[in-house]
C-alpha cells in the first residue's frame, strides 16, 4: 500500500520566504530517502503564504522514518513549523 501525505502549511505573516527556503532545503534529502516515492511542494499563486506538500511513501513506517530524519528535525521542526500560522495534514492510501 502506498501511504500518501498531504500537508497544508500557511506561513505566519512575513515568514513566507522563510518557509519557501525551508522547503527548498528539505526537498533534496527527503527525495533521497529509501522509502520516499514522491516528495513535491507547491506554492499557491493566489496566496504566497500557502504551501501544499504532496508526499508518497512505500508505507507508514517510511513516513515515520522521514519525520524522524535529521533533515526533518533540522528544517521542518526547528525552522519551519515555528514560523507557521497553521498546519494541517491528511493521510491517504492509493486506490488501484
């Protein structure tokens, strides 16, 4: 089963470029993780503070491993999340 994570991040006022940089730093090492099938971030054209992250993992354990990785701790947890106004996550499975 492919484990899908969709995250919506809204930057605090004035922190949208900080969040963009965090995502830019997070993406390359995340894509190199063995359990990651897809890791793609998007930025809203109508609201530059809103970011949409679409991720696919081989299973939930791979996602948990990603969340505990050194780059997730350094970039997402330490630099990103403190600069967010809101954060929502949704979890899905791929239907064949």
